[in-house]
C-alpha cells in the first residue's frame, strides 16, 4: 500500500475520539499561553495609546461598509464611525466593541498559543483576521438594513445573534487552521519516513 | 462523487442552526423563568451580605427594571465620597447609610444569560459523545454561577460610578477594564471556552496532534495493510 494513502488526512473523523494523555499535556500549555496572550492583547486594546489606531481602523471599516453598500446599489454614507442612510437618515455607529476586535484578539491568542511554526502562525493570523473582518462587514451591513426595517429585530440580532455567531465563526476558523497545521505536520512526517 | 463536508464546516452549519433555534427557545420560553431564578438568587445573595438581612433585596420596578437594594458596610458608608453623595453638609454629623438603591434595566441580566444558548449550541453541534447530558449539566451550572457573578460585578461597578469609591487612577483603570471585559467579552467568550474544555470529543478534534487519517476502502487494502490501518484508525 502506498505511503501517501496512510498519511493522507481526511476531513472526516470518528464521532467522539477519545482524549489522549498527550492532548491533556498540550492543553495545559495551550491554556497557559492562551490566557497570557489574551491578557496582553486585551491590555493593549484597552490601553490609551492604542485608541487612535483602533478608532482609525473602525472608521476604515465603516467607510468600506458604505462603499460596499453603494457598489451593490444601496444608499449609505460614512461619517467617521457612523454609517448613515442619506435618504432615510437612519444611522448606526460602530462602537468600540463592534469592530470585531474582541474576536480577533480571541483568534490571535489561540493561534499564538497553538504549537505551530511562526510561518504557519503568521499565515493563520493574516487569513484568519481577514476572514473575521469579512464576516464582521456582513454583520454590520446586515444590522444597518435590519435597523431600518425593525428596531426590535436590530436589537436582538445586534446583542444576541450576531455576537454569538461571530464566536462560533472564530472557533471554526481556528479549528480549520489547526487542522491544516496538523495536516501539514503529518505530511512532513510522512515524507521523511 | 462529492467529497464529504469537513467536520469544521458541518460544525459551523450545525452550530449556526442550533444557535438560531436555541436563541428562539431561550428568548420565548426559557428567559422569563431564568430571569426569575436569577432575581431570587441575587436577592438571597444581597440578604447574606454583611448588614443585608434587613435591607438587601431585589424587587421589580416600573418597566420591568430591577431595583436592587445593596447593603453598605460601615467602612464604605463612612467614606467621605459616600457621605457627600448622601447629602452630608461640610461639618455636619455623619449620615447613616445602610444601603444603596440601584435600578438596572432588565436588559442587563438578560444579557448575562445569553451564555446559555451559545454554550448549548456549541456542545450540541460538536461530535456526539457519551455523557453529553453531564457536560450540558456541568456547563449550565457553571454558567449560572458566572451570570450571577457578572451581575454582581456590574452592580458593584454601577455603585462605584455613582459614589466614586475608587480614588487611585491605576485602580480605576483596572476596574474599568474589568467591567469592560465583564460586559463585552465574558458573556460570549466563556461559553466557547467551557464547551471546548468540557466536551472531550470537540477538544480532541481541535487539539489532537495526529491528523485524522483516511479510512481506506476494504477493496483497496491488502492483507498486510490491515493491522497497520487499524492501528492508525484507533488513534
């Protein structure tokens, strides 16, 4: 039987694989690094000196949202961190916690804590961040339209639905990256056998 | 032949669908009894605080607001900022402060209960496992504790905002940071961490170093391959 048959990973796996002793060891190390990274990154997010950069980033996201809406034929104008419909004058603000920074920090902390090469981490950070902010743009634009349609739906989607979905997406992005890291690791091991 | 969807993609689809369904169930069915339970628990906690047996309480105000009467320990009540907030004039004798009355919108405790449907959706979307009920029960219990702690921290922060109890700027910055995380991060982050921590199957799939390997079709396998394939499959 060819070696590559043995070492080719597939996305399918048993319903409930038993936890290995090594997994527990790695989990301890991962948890420690994850908590430290989380504390440092949230510390940076809340530090006064990062505030101007984060505000500029938020303003940029609102500008991109307005441009995207206009590209698809909608009406929207960006005024700083406020997205406004110039016709109905409905406006929503992208507040400090609504710019995807929290889930980005969560993903970064998980990526940095996971055992992988720095190149793999950098790729994960870049692609994962883009993926998160793509979802966040969809979220922000959908909230812009939902708010014009019905305020109660906007509140529910804003506070409960979208934030939870963003968490779920972040976990899936991290899981996909971790899977690819493991896959490339097992490929490398197989090629050196 | 179509390739099977990856476990991550299936988890995303299952998780999103379950989240929608469980959020609806939570919002229309479970939320009212959960809020009732949280109000009773908060009332009991306020009554067990020092000096709280006679003054600590939670009642429903107008517009479903929660009116919390939080007992004030003498050490806090006698602080200058508290005395000024309660109207003591300069040179006048100390005002007797037994409790602080705080009204919070029902949306605040509701928000702290959001962790439940998110946690349930994550563990139910994960690969099936034995003792799933136990995982759900432990996670739900821990989240109940967390929701109560978050509400108490929010209450403490609101009281501090009103009475300016923290004087040092460093302590105030840490306190503000803790409150920011309490309201903006913890209700979303903790259910995710709990799901990964408690659900062995999900944790193993994400963190296991060995990549899942191809279950080779029986027709393609030779006799010599069989034991080896079985060994890999068992990992």
